[in-house]
C-alpha cells in the first residue's frame, strides 16, 4: 500500500527565518525514503485550506514585521482553521513567531497586540531581552530535543496545556518557568529553530506517524539509518552555551 502524506506550508514567504524551511525538507525526505507519497503545498492564506485534505500544517518563525503581515489573515480564518484542526486531528508544527500566533495574542515591543487564534491556551509578550542561543529540552519520555532560539517574546501557557518539555540548556518559552514549547493533542509549538527536525529525527517521525494515523491503520514507521542525524543531535546535546 502507498501511504500519502499531505503537508501545508503556511505563509512560507513570510515566516521562514533561521532555516525553518529545513523542517519541510526533513519531513518530505523522511517520507520519500520510506516510499510515502508526500506533497507540500505553500498556503498564502488560510482561506485556501477550506475543503482540502492536509495531514500536517507547518508555520515557521518570523520577525515582528512578518508576523504583522500574516496575523490578520490567520485571525480572519481562525474559526475555520480551528474547526479543521479539531475535526481532522491533523498535526500542527509551529515555530517561534508562528507558535506565538497560535496563542491568544502576541504583544510586540511597539504597536498593538497581534491577534492570535487561541488554538492553544497561551499568550506572548515581547520582553526587553532577546533570548538567543542553543537549546536542549528534556521530553517527558526522557529523550531530548535540540535547536536554536532567537526571540524576545515570552510565552506563558495557560492551565489547559503542557510544555513540550523542560529546558536543560537555554531559555525556552520565557526563561522563567523552565518550560519550552507547547503540546495539545496533535498541535506542537516550539521556539526551536535550527531547523528543528533534521537534528531531531525521532520527533520528525513522531509527527509523520501522527499524521498518517489520521487516515491509515499504521502502528509504526520503518526505521531509517539516522547515524548523521543522531551525531548532530548528540553533539548539540553536549554543547555548552
Ligand atoms: N518576533 C518574535 C520574537 O521576537 C518571533 C521571532 C522568531 O520567530 N524567531 O519573539
């Protein structure tokens, strides 16, 4: 049987800093290596997703200016996007600026609050310090995620949502509560650029499997030889900031 995996890349021309396109490349390649038929569609307005079938939505990071450009489109179609995610249980991976806009709002340094879509119970306020550098996160199963952060926004999670993991190195959501990212159902937000997925192959495969399990009775993916990916991961885990 040939599995199909459809990826929607939201606002690609605007939210794609610090190499976040590498997440799309990693997802696509890890599917292709397994003979999974994968499609990637660049979505410039959430109006385009209505009535379509996507297994995973990716939204990358961006400076305040880029966030301003897309925030109002995302908010305009918030209701449709939220019902889509709830009804289809699709996977959402949001990085930094994209992550911030999944919450209730993002208050930049200057100007008004940018509306979020309240897909996750969180809010973000820009701080006076930029949180920059390598990050190591410990996941609930004891494994690690590695990446690079560069944000001034401090994200605070509400009671209905958990962080992806605990910060072992770096700042994470806000540099105060020790949490990094947010996880709710199949929705994952994180500050980890890098890009994230090439150096975190197990997490990449987790997202692919969750997306496939929406449509297929599949329990696990065929393993890949991840020697280089794991070498990069382990070098990053042992990096001292
Ligand atoms: N503009 C946001 C901040 O500075 C997000 C930055 C980013 O996506 N790296 O917090």
